């Protein structure tokens, strides 16, 4: 299945119309149309050595009206109908709202899976269905944008918690955003994001601070991609020193197999600025700051060791290999043991010395 990016709303509506027409034609012949949608698994993804990106290989799975597939098949039809109406009316809804619109779905996960399979069926990013996730990510720092009223808002004047990454923010045109930032800094945890905001880190290092509060939602990834392309500045990622922290960085860098088309669209060349395991050894943190790996940490470490990018990037591989010998993790909050202002100074030093990989 060929993946096409940049389709217009009319082109997506035409694809939906063609599916409806095929269904009626097959039904007239006593058959049900099969849905061929992109596989959403790591086995369907391939590493492109030329571009250092992970792409979908085009493998598909089919969903049909059988005893075992009836619920998924019906759910996909419902999503197609809702997406068609949204596109025709140029409206958007959240995944949560879609779940409540129709009593068919037994839980949110079932609705979400049908949405992703419809996106795979049409070969478009989920947001092209006008179905969006709830607000999760936040930003602040050296960025000014024009609101609907026409008024310009300087985010440096906001409080430390910043502003939510809403659909209105994502719809801003390039001429509605200005910035003198030299870096985009993605922070895993909102607590550390708030600390950097309180210390007004962006006044020391002109930067835009972003947090996805853990694994990023699609809106946060879209926002980071939008900023990196608009201003052509590096993306640096600050995360916990553990396998899940690195996995969060990789989700910005390569995306997720669960959302293969979005991975292609919104991947950014994120750099690992901290907290890296080899570097953490040199910080002389107290033993209380070091926690042994849990069963889940060890499982995630094995996953990382098989990641294609870590097999070709010697710097990343060396960091992860360290975890196989010293299986302890250090959360970003552990840096507070050296003083509440330490993490801000640490990050400033890292940026100024270009200490990122």
C-alpha cells in the first residue's frame, strides 16, 4: 500500500466516497468489502540507512465482516461516517468525544484502535480525519504568536506552567508565529518544565521549552515538528536516565509503530542532551538518587538493544550498553539533591558546551 502525504480535504473525502461506492457494489454481489489497512507493529517498520529514519514498509492487514472481525469492521464504518461529516463541515472533535458520540464502542481503547485503522485504511495521518487527542503538552519561552483576536501574545510573560498545545496553536500560519529562540528543548516531565520556567531558563538560553508530560501525544509531536521546520533550530531532549526516558526521546526522533504515517510526518532530529548514563556517573550524586531497574526497565532495555538506530549510532549504543553493566536509573528530580537551581545551571552548561548527541 502506497503512503501519500499532503492530501487535501477534498482528496480524503474522495477516498472515503470510493470506499462507500465499493461497499455498495460488493453488497450488490452478495459480498462485504474487505478493509486493507496498514499494519501497526514494529515488524512493519523498516530503518532507512540513507536517511537514518524509520519508515513503514507498506505491509497491510485486512479486516472483514466475520464472526471475529465484526466489531472492528463495524467500528471502522462508524469512524468513516463521522470523519466524512467532520470533513464536510470542517469541524473537529476529540477522540474522547467520538467515543461518547456513539454507544457502540465499549471503551475508549476500542474507539481509538478503530480511528487508527481508518487512518491506515485511508493512508493519512489521524489529524487529517479531523479527530484529535485531548490537550496534553505545554510550552513556554521565546515564542510570540497572533491570537484569533489579532492580538500578539508573548509567551515569555506567562507563568512557569506555560500554555497548552491546542488545535488553535497547531493551526497558526508561519506568519502568525515569531521567535528569536536558538533551541527547542523538549522536557520529559512537567515538574522539571515548571522548574525551568520558574528560573526563566529561556532568558539565559534563548529557547522554546516544550513538555509532552511523558510519552508525547500527537499534538506535541506536531508542534515540535512545526517549530523545528519554521525556525530551523535544533531540538534537544532532556529526559530521565532510564530506558523509558530514552524511549521518549526516540518517540520524538522516529515516532511510533502504532501510528506509522504520523511517524513519517512528524519525526524530528532530536538530540539527547541528558540525562545520559555515562555522564550521570560523573555528577557525584548520592546513592539514594540511584534506583535499581524494575522488571519493566529491564524489558525496555532489551527492546532498546534491538533498536536499529542504536545498532548504528556508536554514541547511543555506548550509553545503553552502560545500563547492561550498571542497572540503575536516575530521575531528573534527583538533580535537586545538588540544589534546587542546579538543574537549570546543568542544562545551561550542557547547551553552551554543545554536550548532546
